[in-house]
């Protein structure tokens, strides 16, 4: 990380000193920066003169004493508290009063680093994302005593490095890594409950959610042991927040030595080469028309499915006309019991699993359950022992006509993606409610720091905050665990009628388009 940050500093026009007590590491860092600058020039991303000038601003500092004149020191030493304490102590005895001390720590509280400093007001977090020259985000973290001058120098430095700067308060994972907790932890729960296999969860996240990588691919890349350490740290720092409880599944993987790519085996096997999942082609879509089709409900899901069904050539039944023949398929986006017993209702039924699981919404019934994001290339389907074969077959056919790939998973409110997306929104709502960051910074942070396709709060605004709340309440009802309690801010927005895009205000005001 240190080399990447130094590269950004040199490119920003600053005289940049790189210090590492290990001589080889220092040389290796300088070499990697020079090579990266040369590569950028070769690829036309940087003018050759600018690359040379940046390389010219870099200096090796084999001794920490060489940092005496620095206005800002950014430490990216190994993530060990005692080591960083020593480093900050040494720095304070060398640098001037005005020098700002920044840490790139991902997981240590800024308070714990500033606490040992004589001038804690000059200590701030400057949290870059890996690889620093590529990821456009800088999270500036205020410790309890950080003063405005120190914070503004950190922000200005980030802007000069062409990073998008967001602000975060101190706390486990600051803003971005905290808001991403459910991506891995919910995925682990889904697999532990046998609702889906790791490769299914990853495929659903990629194809259905637009994520570049699924959570299990990511865990294997980062290292399952590293992930478990981070999880333990969140749990310990929060004194046992149920949403952050580490997964016993990862503990078992670590005990078995299956740490991910680095040991050749994690959730995937790399011993025969890299894991390169080929996502299946999406159905071509179209070819509807065997109807009539009944789509029940008024939310974004029902509207998107109606529009898709119209485009695919389906005839939509009029739910008001009780004399209709049985529908070819009833697509129920409400999930409750239907009010009358009109003939069309006796057709095979597929129910949106948001407020509850299929087992809760249609106990011992013949329906099939589904969850999909309004504009998605994938639909998740679920069935119970009593679901009818006809409903299963027609659900696949209907969603195929909308160009959506069907993935069969186990039963739960929100199935896989609904549960992950709503828990991401919920965590972000807790963070905003606790003053860790603003909605705009959450969304920018998740997109630019972690490559999420859309920010979790913009996604919630697009889905409807009422939908997100219902789904979380469904999970709460199903599991009776505090883990699924909705964030107070989410509930307050819903009560105030701030439902997202449909009402013009939600987490964002006005709501931007989720794209
Ligand atoms: N790797 C990531 O994805 C990532 C992302 C964001 C933040 N961070 C944070 O950045 C920091 C470094 O992480 P990393 O992955 O680059 O670690 P790393 O182990 O790859 O590199 C640490 C470097 O620090 C050097 N070092 C050791 N003692 C030092 C000292 N006293 N003074 C200066 N340098 C010293 C080491 O020789 C090594 O070159 C950690 O605080 C980590 O939390 C890492």
C-alpha cells in the first residue's frame, strides 16, 4: 500500500520520501513505483514528461530521521498496534509541531493510535483502497481529537492525488468497510443455511446484482484467515454486535487450512489453475403470449415485470374482471392472501419472497417463490415440497421470456440477493444514523472503493424503502434474531413517507437515479 500511496503523492506534485526500515522493501517499493509510472506512460495514461517528473520527486529515506521536514506523514506499516505506536512515538520526536500524522490502517481505531501521541489533534486516518493508484477513493477518518487543520490537509492531499474524498467518523471499519460487512457475512449465512452453494451466491451477485465479483471469490482473494481476523475485530470492537458475528463456517475453513487462493483451496479449488467462472448466457427473451398473465401489486417489482411482460408479448389479465379464465400464471408481488376468489386466481402462482419466505407466504400451498431486482438478468426461484410442477415450469418460462436466467435456491425472505442487498442498505442506514458518514459518501465510497455497481442507499431508494423494511421485517420474523433488526433511520424514513424514488426523497433528497 505504501508504494501505491507514494506513487499518488509523487504524481500530485509533492516531494515524496518513501521510508521502510527494511532496505530491500524500500528498494522494491521504489522500483515498483518507477515501473508503474513507466507503464502508465507506455499505455498513454500519463505523459512521458509527467511520469519522469513524478519519478524525480521520489526519494528514498532509509532512516526515519530523513522525514524531519515533512508536512504530512502517511504510515502504511503492518497492521499491528504496538508497531504503529512505536512508529508514531518516533515520528513525534522528529517532525515539526505542524506536521500531520496520518494512518492508512483499515481496522485499528484512530483513537487507539492518537491516544499515545502528545498531540492527538494532528492524527487522522487516510484510508486508501487497494490498489491505491487504481481505486479512486480516499476515506478521511476523524479521530476523537483530530483538528480541522489536520483533516483539511488530509482532504486537500487526497484531492491533489485526484482521489474522490469522503469523510468518516472513527469506528469499526470506518464507513466503507463497515457498510460492506453484510456482503460477506450474509453470503456465509446463506451457505451455512444451505439456501445456496457458494458458486450460486457468486453467480447471483454477478449476474443478478451487477457485482464484479461474488462474495466467495472475494473472500478467497483476500484470504479467509484475513477475513476472519477482520470479523473478529468488528465483533470485539462492538462488544458483540449480532450483525457482525463472525461465521463459524470461516473458522472451520481456517482450521482446515483452506485459506483461499494463497493455499490453493478456499471456497474454490485453485490447484488446477485459476477459478474463472463462465456465466451462462441469458435467455434471449420474448415469445410471450400464451397468457393471460396476472401480475399483482403496485410496487417497483410489479411495475418492472408488467413492463417486461408487455415487451415480451404477454397479454395481461385485468384483475378487476372476476369472470376471467384461470390465469396462465399469477405473478404475485404482494405476497398476502388474495382478497376474492376470482377464476383467474386459480392459475399457477409465483410469489415474490420479500415479506416472508415461500413457506410463510404460502404454507403448504402450490405456489413457487421468486426474488429478482427490478432490472436484472437473473431471477431466483424457490419451491417447497407442495409447490406444483406446473408453477415451476411456467415461472421459468415466464422469466425466461423477460430475458432472466432462473437460479433455483432454498427458501428464505429475499432469497439470496434480496437478503444481501437489503442487509447492505440496512448496515448503511445504521452507519448514517450513527453519524459515521453521509448517504452521498456511503454510496460514493462503495462504488469507488469497492467497485459496487451502485451505492446501497441509492439501490434502496430505487427499490423503495418500504420494500427494504418489509424484507428485513420478514427476515426478523423468520429468524427472530437481532441481526435483522431494521435501522431506526430506515423505519423513520418509511414512517415519514420518504420511500425513495417513488416519493422523490428517501436516503437521498432528491433521490438520484440508481442507474
Ligand atoms: N493491503 C490492503 O488491501 C490494504 C488496504 C487499505 C489499507 N491497508 C493498510 O495499510 C497498512 C499496510 O498494509 P499492507 O498490506 O501494505 O502491508 P505490507 O505488509 O504489505 O507492507 C508493510 C510495509 O511496511 C514496512 N514496515 C515495517 N515496519 C515499518 C516501520 N516501522 N515503518 C515503516 N514501514 C515499516 C514493511 O517492511 C512493509 O514493506 C496496514 O495498516 C493496512 O491495514 C491495507
